[in-house]
């Protein structure tokens, strides 16, 4: 399994960025893709996920209403549109895959539930 993130960068408070995750190298069509982030000195935090089977999504309270996750199953890509960014959103953002996973509750963002991870992309929000 290979996951490659793109789209990180630097923006000012209130700005927007769109991250993309390209997944490849696996034969099954039933999976969940999650987006996580890790700020310096903090634990990795799950922020959003989406199920490939029916498109169900889940968002952490910290990003609900500001971030939107979407997917294109034919291309095996998952995007994260991030609006109204805040300095506290500054972190390295990772996408991850859970084989045969399903995204619908807070537990769907458990770091330990994911099987493969991308290399991460830096997002920096300045005030």
C-alpha cells in the first residue's frame, strides 16, 4: 500500500488549503481513509475520515464546519478542503488507510486502527 499526500503549504489565518491523498497498491475496494495531524510536541490527532463503500464521513470537533473530506473512488484519491484556517491548525498532516474500515464514529479516528500511512505534508498557518 502506498499513500502520497500533497497540497500542504503556508497560509495566513482565515486562509484555505486543499490537501490530497493518492492511494495505490492494494486490491480491495472496501477501506477507510483518514486524515491525521501532528503538531510539534503533541500526539497524532485524527481529524477526519471517509468510507469507500458508502462515503460516510466523520469529523473531529476541532475541524467540524471548517474542513470537508471528499473522495474519488475511481482514482483512489481523498481530498481535505481546509477553510478558515487557524494557527492551531499548524501541523504535519498525514493520510492513512484502514483496510476494510468504516468511518462513522469517533473511534474511526483511532490511530491504531490504520494499516498504512503516508509521509506527511506540512501545513503552517501564521497569525
